[in-house]
């Protein structure tokens, strides 16, 4: 099933929760919900995030966890008000460099995917407080992690990390560091 086309007429909609509805397609008509601040589509069967997501510029919370999404579209860069992005339990293989434009991001959860590299552009997410990359295929933590000075929680457990960079010492606000099972 998919999100009904007629949803486009709900132009004042701010919160949309469609958790666990067996949705496979996010209709492109979602682009008309420009006042949307909260979108929860967790536990569905969604295969891709449509490029029309770029028009949801007031979005602050986006949860597309536990679907079958393989990639994060470049258009995510236009969601500059986004504070929380949850994409855990998908089939994502890489983090696009365009994520650098999400400078208001406080929480990023990409755990339980197939990610192998943390891009250097992560350094621009200076407001980030929680970063969860548990259960991926990451082998290296880039030295640019040092710029996430507001980071309080870093979960890199269940990866293939061999060495912790010395630059981690600059994460002075870090309260929780999980690197179990590497």
C-alpha cells in the first residue's frame, strides 16, 4: 500500500505518524505538506525515500527506521531544520556527503545498516549530540570526528573498528562511548 494521493490537501498538517502500516511507497504528493514538522514512517516496507522529500523544509523529525531503504537521497540536504534523523534497520550502504548541510541535526541514528565509511563531511554536524552507527561494517573513525564538540553519546559498537583516533580526546562533552564488539 502507499500513502493516499489525497493527503496533499492537508496543507496545515504538522504531525504525520504512519508507523507499521505496510506502506511500500511514499507518494510524491507528500511534497505539498510543507508545514510538516514530524514524519514517522517506521516499521513499513518502504524501498526508497522520494526526492520530493526536499520540499518538507519545516521537517524537524524524520523516522524511516525498519524499512528496506538502500540509500539516502541527495535531496536530504534541503531539510536544514531537521533535528532528528532515524534510519536504523534499513539496507543503507553509505552516508551521502550532502549530510553536511543538516547542521541543526542533534540525533542521527543509522544503526543496523550496511555502512562501511563515515564521511569526513560529518565534521559539519557541529550541533550533533547523539550519533548511533552501531551494527554496521565501519572499519575506521575519521579524525574529523573531533569537530563534533557537542557530541554526548557515540555508539560505534558492532562494527569492525580496529583503532580509535587520538582526536576523540576533543569530544569534551562525550558522556557515553560504546565501541563493544569490534
